[in-house]
């Protein structure tokens, strides 16, 4: 490691550290690729769940996720093309069909990663052809300083990692399939757990599902 | 080297002689074999065994009774094979307790083989046809199923006496590299679904110079309607173990696991016994056959998650995690269980290995097609007359499977489609009946070999409903990690549910196609990537059925409950009979002033009981679609 | 569903006994949970806490496993466990109609246990008896070719058995 390599992304010649994934090479060179679940500390074993960072690499037949592909010397990458844009939009639409949209009163509005993606890629926030898949789960107000609204969660898993590195490891991902959710042991409210209220989960939440309050 | 070779060969020769002794003495007196795999047991095989034992005891007849596995003729369960000196071995089907005691009385005690109840003979003779004489027998070619149902799965000697463990004894003196190269030359492709070349997988794993490597047998057969892995584990467990041992020798592993689905308790029990026996015989464990090759095998039971059939999810669950797939690469052959190089092969794939090593790659290539050599095992279910398991050469046609093996469609109905490959596969219509089946032709046709589950459908099966069923399955089994699979399949399911309820719109079809395409491209693992196949293939071949649901509110196959109504034809109702009234679980049928029976549509739960209860000579109960037709009919009748 | 104190104690004691046969390697985590499920019929919270402690993992990670796999139950099963097969062959022969019949008769949804804990209703993905479709498994017994009227019959038979038992118990007292 530590060696620099050269590659081209969207026609721009850039340098990256050998071993870095393309997503981070791009982001660090001001080329935006939509992403929700990626965390640089974990780039060697990426979560690869949000499926938004699709790119095309010349010589590869299919789109690949930028968070899982290592940047290699001489590589030519495109982050935009008709088919990539369509795939990313489809993924984003799916996420939004399961995200409770209330931007007007949402505390995360303005700092929200979903809004950013919508703006960058010119995608409507509310998908047109899909039904809204609301689960109507109760909001958790039990902790003074944190509000958790599972209906906004995009299951990126970043809060779970943050809770383990900086907090008291009360958060986890449980259940399966459409029922999957960020939760605590036995689904008990945060206020009844060992949660220290450090707020690191809210800091990394891209979607306003975990919000730190002033209390 | 030559010393070692002698040691292993000598050790094995001794085992072989002992096994031959056991096997040959079986022929000294009458031998009765009862098919007692899970399918046989469900049909009452254990009661049959008891009846036979009691009957023999009460007559004080010397005979051996053993429980064997499954020959694949599941339609005729319970099966009994009788081998009596000076007679051909005869197979009897549909054996009831009465027939079982009669066979003991007439054939074992007496001299009458009761030919009229025989399904077929196992060897050529003058009076009873063999299985090979039937259309099924002409298509069938047994390799991995060769000994299923005719040896005692709980007796290692039976396996050894039939050529078992010879491949291991032969390979143990060769280098792992030679074994890998033989498998590569054979062109064997993984039978778990995708058809990846087994030899290439092994070679990758072998290349890694690591002290610890693992081999895993993937027996997490989760495809609803497929049970060939279960049958192989239950009927010939040693064949799988030998395959796994050969894999371990080839790649240089000394620890192996069998990952078996929790729903298969009998398979677990038989594999456990088989491992113990093989260890006692020096065919597993420390210094196998006196060489420096060690291999310990362990069973890991699955906990009920279809996604664990995916290699990386399977590994995650063995490591004490939820079965959630990881990004590949690295592939398990490079970094698998606990980060070590790991070969994962399906039960069927491993079962072929001993045969290939024993008879050679060229022998294997003689069967099948150039790109998909060998045979395939299919579980034939659905609306065919003869359901069951069958092993056929790759390259047979669908029509041979449906008509020659399955004996055609049940009840004189019209063939509609074959669903191959389960939740990852697709539905193929009549025009594909003459298509030769192998890995590649199925992929091109929009289906998939998958695990080999094959469900035949007739005119009464709604293709939209089938697509909905499989989507419901994958959606339920999605791990929930990635966006496309978790939400994409859910959105698709929502649309399909709307359509089967008659609430769909024509533009839903386009949305469905788009979702399908994106879920295929965008999903992280193969569960998601293949989940849209049932929808895509039915949309391609049966779009008219989707349209009938949407535009006419009609289910052409009269299957979708929301779009049908049960109606009693007044001119056919035999007034004085009230079979339907008694059968209705919700009291929705009443008698009108003319004593004609009428269904109260508000109360009816559409359970079909009345239709089944109505005596066939009247056949007064019919299904109507769209349900509004009931009103029309009632108006017509004044 | 609230656990009684006896249930809590049983859960902890059973788990500890099972765990005493296992080392702390994480590969044994799921086999341990399976054994607890086999003995208790479900995996209650106190058991999960004991397991988490033994393997030195977070409680929520054990919860994550138990909620992920079909095999594990969080609530005690009914005295009679009704499992309706939802495999392809059963589905095509009306498995969903049979499921509806059970739901209607037991007045519970799939995955639930009746108020009196007599019955629980679950779906299973193929028990491999496709030729006998549609199939319902009650406790360990496989019932082949089930119809809605057969559902009534099976329940009636259970009711009769129970009445007999109650009567016998009454007489014994």
C-alpha cells in the first residue's frame, strides 16, 4: 500500500492510492457517485447493500458497484451513461418507495443524503410508478437526545457500525427481507437499553431516521 | 511411494473382501427391501416393514428385511423389492399392508410371485418386464442414482461391495493435482444450479498454499418442490462422503462439513451413521487407509433460510452470523470459511466424483452434451401421472421427461407449461417441448437448471399465480441486505398481487418488466439476480393471461380466488342430494324453494369443497370467471 | 407475550446446561441456539442473553440471528404445532386454501399461537412429500391430501382426545 496509481474517471485523469476502491478514489477527487452504505474505514470489506454506486468500467460487460471494485492502474471508468443512470434511478426509487417522506418537517432536511442524490441525479423524491411501502412502525422517543423513526431508515447499516466503534453497541440489524430493520435486543426502546446517547448513530445516518435533539 | 500404494491397496482389499462376504450372504435366503426414504415413510413404509416382519415371524420363515432408500418411483410408494433365490428380483409398487402380508404368504412362503402386483423386475427374465422395457427406462440413465433404493444406506458394506470407496482407494495414491485434472477433463459442472465447472473451482482452491482448507457439501436444498439431494443423502450417503473425501484430497483439505437443511432429519441421521462407519473402516479420520491423508467430517445443520444455499451466506451462517451473502470476490475457493480457501459443492456434484475417478473422465463425457456432460437428476412433480425422481442424460427433451418419464398429464387435461429450476427458473410453454435440456439451452430459454425441480402445469394452472407464488417465495426468503432484492421483489409482488386480484392496470406490465430487469442487474447475489426469472418467462410466453386478468377481470385457468366464483348449475343440481351443503365449512350453501342448491357468494370462501363433494354424475358445481358471471346467470334463470 | 418466572428459570438453566458442552468458538453459536430451540420449543430472551454472554458477542447480534432464521421461535409454540406445507406441489393443489381453512378454524394467523396455547400455526417450505399434496404436518405426523373438510375432521379428533383426557383427569381427581 501507499503506492499511487493513475486512472480516468469521466474523462478526468486522477490519482488514487493503490488498493482504494473506485468510490473513494472518485469522491476524493470531487467526482460524486451516489452512495448510502459505504464507509471508508470498511472499504476492504464493503457492505455493498444500497446498490446505488453503480459505474461502468471499460472492458467490463456489466455495471459494477464502485464500492467493491478496486481502482487499478490505467482503468477507465464512467459514472454516467444512459444505462447506469437508469439503474441508479431504479435503485433510488425503490429506496424512496420505502422511505417515509416528510422533508418539510424533517430535521434532517438540508443535510439529507437522499435529497443530495435526488438533486445530483435530477430524480424525483417521490417515485412515480411504485406504491409506497409504508410499514407504519412506531417512532422511538424514549431517549432524550435521540429520535429514531424506522420508517425513514434505508438499512445502510452505518449506525450499527458507529454504535460499535463509538457507542455502547446496542444497535443491530435484525429480521429478514422486507421486515429487516435496525433495532435493539428484543426490540426494546432505546431509553431502556444501555445506550449512552453519544449520538454517533445520528451523525452517520444519511436519511434522517436517527436524529439527535437538543435535549 | 510404491510402499504406500501397497499399504492403501492392501487395506482396501481387506475391506472389499469383507463387504463382498456381507453382500453375497444376502443372497442365501429371501431378501425383502422396503423403500424407506422420507417419501416412502410418508406413504407408510414403516408400517409395511412391520407387517412383513410380523408375517415372517408368525410363519417362522428365515428371510432378511432391510430398509433401503428411494429408487425415484415416488408415484408408486410404498415400494417393496423381493429377491428370492432362483427368481429375478421383483419390484412391487403401491404396497398396502394387505399386499405386504400376501407377498410374504404367497411368494416367500409359497411360490407365486404375484406378478399382477409387480411394477417391474430388476433383471431380464422370461415373464416380468424390467424397468428398461418401459418408456421411462429407455430415457433413464442412472449414475448417481444407480444404487439408490437397492442397497442398505446404513450399511457401508453394501456400498463397498458395489464399487464404493474404490475411487478413494485409487486416488489416495495419486497426487491431488491428478485428481483435479481428471475432474477438469471430465467437464463436470456444478449441479447446484449455475453450472460452474467443478474442476476449475478445485484448481483455484488447490493453488493456495495454506495449511488449513475446508471442503463443504452444500445440502441446503431449499427449492420448494426439489428433493433430489435429500434422496441421495438418504439413499446412498457414502457416495456423498466419498465424493467429499476425494474433493478434500484433491484440494489439500483435512476438514470437511456437510451443511444439511434442518427439515431433513432422516438425512442427518443417515449421514451421521455413515461418517461413523467410514471412520471405523479407516476410510475417514486419521491416516486414511494407512496413508498420511487425514479428513474429519462434521455435520452442520441449517436453520431454515433459503438464501443459505448461496455459498457466502452458507459460510456466514457457519461462522455464527445471519445468512447474509457477502460481496464476491473473494470467492470461497480463495477465502471462504474463517477466511480459508474453501470448496463448496452440491450433493449431486459430489456424488458424481467417485464415478468419474473410478471410470475416468472419458467415460463421463460419453453421456450428455459436449458442454454439459453427464446426467441430470430431476424431481418431476405437478400434473403428470408419474411423479418422482429421474436421472437422465443431459440433452433429453422436455417432452421425453413429461410424456415418457411422467406418462403424460393427469386426468386427460391439456399440457400448458413446465416450470424448471424453482424460484430462480422459468416457465417454458409447449413450443419448448422438443428443446434438449442442458445448462446452456435452459439459460437461453429464460429458465435455469437450478436444482432440478420440475413442475408440470396444465390448463388449470394460472401462470400469473405461479409467478406470484415464486415471487412470494423469494421475497419471503430475501435476506434484506440489498435494495433491489429487498424492495424490488416486494414491489414486483405487490403488482402481481394486484393483477391476480383483478386490480391491475396495463401499465403495470411495463413497470413489472422494468423492475425485473433492474433487480436482475442490480442485486448483490444470485438469489436476487435470478428472482425475476419466473415473472419474465411467464410474461414472455403467457402475456395474454396477464392481460385477461387486467382487462377482463378474468382468470383463464379459473385459479385466482378473487376472480372466480362457485356456481351451482340449477339444471344439473339433483335437488334431493345435499352433498354440497354438508361439505361447506362456512354454511354458505342453501336450498331454495325448488330445493335447488345455491351458493351465498357473500359467505363463500372458495375452498372447492362443494365441487369435490358434488357427485360426478351431476357435476353441478362450476367455477365462473369473472365472478360477475354469477349475477348474469342468475338473471338468465329469472 | 410475558414469560412466567418458571419459564425464565427454565430458559436460563437449560441454556447453561447446553452451553456447558460447547467451547466459545463462534461456529458453535447457531448449533447451541438450535439445541435450545429443540429443548424449549422456542428461544426466549433470557436464553439469548446467556448465549451472548457465553460467546462474548453482543446481545443484539444473537437477536439478529434468532430473528433471521425460520427455525427459531421467539414465543412458545402451541401444544399442537400445525404446519402447512407451502411447497410448489402443495400450492398447486390448493395449499393456500388449506392454510385459509386452518386460519379460519383456529382463529389465528400464520406464525401465531392460540390464546389457550393449544395450537400454533406455521407454514413450511416443502417437506418433500410432493406426491401426497397438499400436506399438513401436525406435530410430527404427516397428513396427506388434506381438504377443508379434513381440517374440520382433524380438529374434531383432537377435541375428542382432549375431552377424553379431561374426563380421565376429572375421574382421577
